[in-house]
């Protein structure tokens, strides 16, 4: 069993090893590789302001690219991420300074499973709006739960409306 690092933020999970972004339902969000790389830099900086030059150097190392490429990546990320539960953009532009992620980032560890069609992964994200606010399948930050569709968590929790 292999452990991979994942980053949870807002209603999303980023898998940097696979360059995959998933929403809170585990659905993959298709993004071009350079857009995922842009997001990864912002996620790894955890709310710090990241200058345009630092982003461009990280995403396009040893290449000359126009600033418009970065601007397009940020545009695509904002379009796909939507708004936070507070109605704000996930990525804030700070004029003449750069960009920053506006939500907290949580480090997640997930064992590598052989996924069968009958299994779903309930990610360990903090409760977000849309959840009941009660103990549910995604409220235990210590471990992910691998649940059979239609089953209930073994520890007595319940499936929230987003996962039932």
C-alpha cells in the first residue's frame, strides 16, 4: 500500500503526483497540465502572495513565455474553481504583487487503492457549506473512508447529503 500526498482546499482535492484536481464528490476536473502546475504552486504556498515571475519560472522553467499565458491559466482556474462558500474567488489578484490562494490548505494522505466500480472515496475535507454541519462521512480528518455505495461508515457516523 502506497501513500500519496494530496492537498485539500475548499471543496477540492489536488493530487500533484497524478496532476489531477477533484471536486468534493471525487469527480475529476479536466485541466491542462500547465494550469494544474499553476494551481500547485499557489496551493504549496498556502495563501502567500506569489509573484507573477515566480509562477512563470515554476510553470515554464527555462522557457520564455508571455505573461498572457499565466493570465490565461489564472482565468481557467477561476472559471473551474468557481467561488468559495463565502462567495469569494479562490485566487486573489494583488495588483503589482501577484496572486494568492484565499482558502486554507490541508495536507491529506491517502492510501493507494485498487478502485472497483462499486466503491467511492469520501475525501477528508473540512465541512463546507452544503454539509449539514453534523458528524458525517467526511468529517473525520484523521483518515479517508473507502465506502461501498449505499453503506454507512463503520464508526457510527452517517453519510452527509453530498455523499448519500
